């Protein structure tokens, strides 16, 4: 395993530089970065401390800095020491500036201003927490998206991820022998999505859950044949009500959410809404 020092520098929370570099690193096998995080770097004194850290442990530098003076100090120091220093925002910012014919404002942390979009996301998070696991189902028509599925089909974490994108989500657990609430069957405004999972995988997850709770692993809840029957019954419900289905068996929460967002945008188009969800501002 080859190790190397990796310095990530940001004038905000570091989410963008971390996400982009992580997405690239997974494509390289046999490497192990020793990561050094430098967040909220906005002044000369702060960037000088970053430079000292890079001198102490030289390695590749990626940054998302928009202030010209601050980034200039970092770039010049790295150039003088022969250390590769790469800006992740420059190609996108340059492309947008050229296309829009507008100068870049270069204000650090601007995407975290307390604007209407920010409060919309907070409101969505509060709504989603209040409508988890079938709570307040009588208010289901206030949701943007409702996820329905059997136990351990990733309903709650997927809802929370979608809420962070500004979507009000609710979820309802399918329990054998318990009929759907009429409010859910009659819901018109929200997009209702059925989540399904491979029965074998679901059975294994449930067994692990029971083991964690020190409960009997052979309970009906985790038995493969019972789980298979539950999944089939759920599929029949989704088909009867015409709900789209997303299989989360080999999908991460992010991948499942991306598929749901695409379904939601089509749902809005069919409902006569011109624009889908507003694109999330990219954190830096």
C-alpha cells in the first residue's frame, strides 16, 4: 500500500474538496492518503499556517479558495517548493463566467448565507423528522415525497438525505397484516415511491439487527421465506397503486436518492410544474 500526504484546503467547510477528491481516489488501488484538512482558510495568517503544515509534510495539495490574495499566497508557496497545487473550482468558475459573461464575485462561504434556500432545507429536515416511520400520516399530502417499504429497506436514511436537498419527505413501514392507511392510498400531491430489496440481503440485515439487540435470530421477522413473502406482498401493493419502485439492494443511499429525485422531477412535470427541485448549492 503506497501512502502519501494529501492536503485539502478550503475557505469554507471543506465538503466540496473532500467529496471530489474522495470520488477520484476510489479509482486508484493500492494507495493510502494521509489526509490533512485545512478548513475556513480566509486570511493571510491562516494560509501561512497551512503553508507551514505543507512544508512539514510535503504532498499533493487540492484547494477550493476563491479569494485571489489568499489563494495567491498558497499557489506561490507551493510553486516555490515544487509542490503540486490544484484548484478544483477554477474550470467550473471560468466556464460559468465565460458563458454568462459575468465576473466572479469571489466571496468565501457565500453558499452558506442564511437565505430562503437555506431555510427551505431546514424546514424540510424538520418535516421529515416529524413524519418518520408513519408518524402524522394524516398530513401526508403536505409531503413532496413519501417512501413506502418493509422494515430495513433504508426508508429513514434515504428520507433524511432527500430532506437535506430541501425535499419534505415522509415514510411509512409496511407491516404484514396491517392495511395501508386510507390517507396514503388517497394521496395526490406527493410522489409515493416503493422501496424494495433482495429478500436474502434483507433477511441477513434483519438477522444482524436482531443479533445486535440480543434477540432470537430465527424469529419470523428475519426468516428468509417470511421476508420473501413480505417483499412479494409489498410489490403487489406498489403495482396495485401504480407507485414507482426503486430497488435499493445494491444502491447506496446517495444512488437511491438520485433515482428518486429523477422520479420526482418527472412527477412535477406531469403535475404541470415547470421546474423541478432547485439544484443544491455546491459547498466548498
